[in-house]
């Protein structure tokens, strides 16, 4: 079975001070495109969770984009709980790491997918 990555879009994009705050949707689209390239090479299944101004970013081959109706963190926890299998959550958010860890997820930092 290929690894499943659940990516905290806001946290990953926010980990690099490259002006993302001027165009949150564009930053999320750039992350999605980088993740799609990764999926092509690794075969990983990837879910990118976006929130706020980044809502509405379209999915791409290899990357399912989930627009959180409210908190992105809450949607990530829901997804991990729904999936019912181990997955890897990409985030540096300490509180979120604890919440998803309760469902058996492992966590890695943003540099795993978004080098600074």
C-alpha cells in the first residue's frame, strides 16, 4: 500500500516567508503543483487541506484538495479519523500533531514537502 500524506496547507505554506500572505490561493496552488510532482514520482496518495482564502483550489492528478469549511486543523483530524488507517500528517503545528497522533497518525515537518 502506498503511503498516504495529509498535508496541512496553511502550515506548510506559512513555513517559508516568501510573500505567500499576498496571494494565499496562489501559494496553495504552487504547493499543490509541487505535491502533484511528488506523487508522480513516489506513487503516494496525497490530500492537501486548505482553508480561508485558499479555499476552492482545485485538485490535481495525485493530489486531492479538501477545502475546510472552517478550521483546517479540524478537517485534518476528521480525515485522519475517517480514514481508519495509519497516515502521515505534514505539519509543524504541535497541537495538531497531538490530535492526529491520538488516531495513530505519524507526523513529519513541512520541509518534507516544501523545502525552505
